[in-house]
C-alpha cells in the first residue's frame, strides 16, 4: 500500500530504471486505492482513497475540495456496506428522547443525586455519580439548547470533590432495549458498525468519553472527544464505531445495550479507547475529571443520535406524540404532560369510580404496552400523597388500597372494603424502567 504521486516526471533526466520505479509506485497507489491512515497529500479530483483509520472508501470531489464517503469496510467480517445502510429508515435513532423533550416524572424539577444511586432525569436518561466528598450533585431538564433543539439535560455539581478516587465517576446514560438493537448483530461475526453524535456544553474543557456497553456491563467500547470551549454548545460526531463480535448482547426486552457519556471517571473504570474490552470501562486515562471536582461546574447533553452504519446522520426529529409513545413503554402516568406525579389539587387525568358495598376496584389501562410488568405507584389527587386514594364523598385521603393483577397492558387498584355510594379517585404512575 502506498500514497505516491500518480504523475510521472515529464522534465529532467531519469534513467529507465528510475522511470520504471515511478511507474510501479503510481500503480501501487492505484492498486491499493491510496490506502492510508490520513488523506493523500496531493489528491486528484475523482481519486479513490481507502481511509484505514475509519475503514471507509472515499472519492475525491470533482472540485477537488472534499472527500465523499462511498462505503464502509468491515475488515473483521470482510463486508462492505453503503453509507446509508440502516440509516434512511424511520426510527433510525436507537436512542429514545435524544432531544430531552420529555420528562414525565420530574417535568423540569431538579433531582438531587445520592452517591452510588442512579436516577432518571428525563425519560430514558439517567445520571449517576459516586464520590465520598462531592455533594449537592443535581440534574434536570432545562430550556438551554443549541439551535434546532429546545431542551437539554444539565448536571450541576454543588460542592466539588476534593479528588476523584479510583472508583469514582459521574455519568449520563441510557439503557437500550434489546429488541431495538437486535438487528445490529452484536456478539456475532456479522456485527455492523454504529455511529454516534450529540451536542454538549460544559463549564470545563478537556477530554471526555462516550462508551457503548452491553447490558451486563462486561463489554465496553470507549470513544474519547474533546470539549474545546467553556459555555459553548459543541457537536460531537463519532462515526464508524465497530460492532462487537464477542460477548453476550441481549435481544429481548431486557437491556441490550447501554450508552454512557462519561463526565468523570477514576482509574478503576479506565481503559484504552477504540477497541472492545471485556470489562466495565467508562473512560480513557486522560479523562478530564474537573467537572466533579469543581463546585458549581456544569455539563449538558442533548441531540443524541445513535444510528447503524459508518456515518453520523442528521438528528432524527420525531413528532412529539411518537416520542412520547416510545417513552411510555417504560414509564407512564395518569397526570397530564406538564404535571409531575404527586401534584395536589385534583389535577386532570384521574381514575374515578363509585363504590358499592364490599370490595371495590378501579381498572387502570395503560396507553402503551409496557416493556415488562411495571411497578405501580398511586397518589391522592387531592393532596398528592403517595399510597393514598381520595374519597371525594368523604373529602379525605384513604389508606389500605393496593395495586394488583399488574400486567404489561394494565392493572387494578382496589380495596377489600369500601364505603357504599362513595366516589373514589386516584392518580398513578407505571414504571417498567431498568
């Protein structure tokens, strides 16, 4: 393989042997499609280049200014595919709520994180940190976003950690249902590459990481990226990430893949970038950890797109109703959008019924079939107290009710003994989140 000049000398004096060598070098460049880790230094319009860094075959534009991607090349499975493979269909984005539009559980309220415990911030997006010295770490959906978006997920550190210990980290992540990534073929010889893009804004510059893991967290592929300016939205593109040909990747309703954006990471979770490793790894050794160690530091994320194929495609903007339906497979509430669970004051959306003598139940039918049998939490529509049902006739909250016969399509909420002719009302949430 070579990237020699394709132009033979036309001036000066050269020997026949030298001219033969020039010709052979040019032929070698043509035969190997100018293979190399970087672009040929003096490209010609219409020239082909095998980009060995990204495993892409490219064509030089006719105005000789740009390289046009033609095919991705899988050197492990010995396959070639179109740049549009798996990227032009509906639902190309394997991530749900990538624009952070939907926040059913919190509706924009700040969530204070407890060290070692993950919490969902916006629908399908969780945040988690571990530190013995950082405190007041919180996250929420905010209206600050780059052009074309309206919301982002923002993490704020209250009191920064004195240092980042080996087992410490701060991450934003989304588990992806196995059914939604089954066609990628991870874990087999025909695994296809994926491409990731997203927007970030940070009060700290430096090196950060995005990692793809399997549901068991024992296969990891780390990609590093650089934030070059503080307080500025920056688009990150990470194309042609190779599919994993090893490991176990769930292809059912359990977590099949996890995307993690690493804001900070200690040495325990550090590994090499650009290769699949058989461990729970989050970042490279040069990961910048200053967000977690700086009081008041912030990190924001939106516009996240994970698509099949070797090239990052424009963010797939779904109708709000379609995105909401996708989120409701994992979390649904009886409250209207815009009202957080636990709100008081008889907010709209309640289930209601009038009891006869004895046991009484109210059916609870979900709008969207859940990923698995969900956990049900119910609330008094009057006070917002969890575990309570509101007795409208008696103007009081009632205990002793329970959710039962819970399935993927609905449940019942009832009590063994109700007061005849009394009207009861209840709000509820159903969570099938990971």
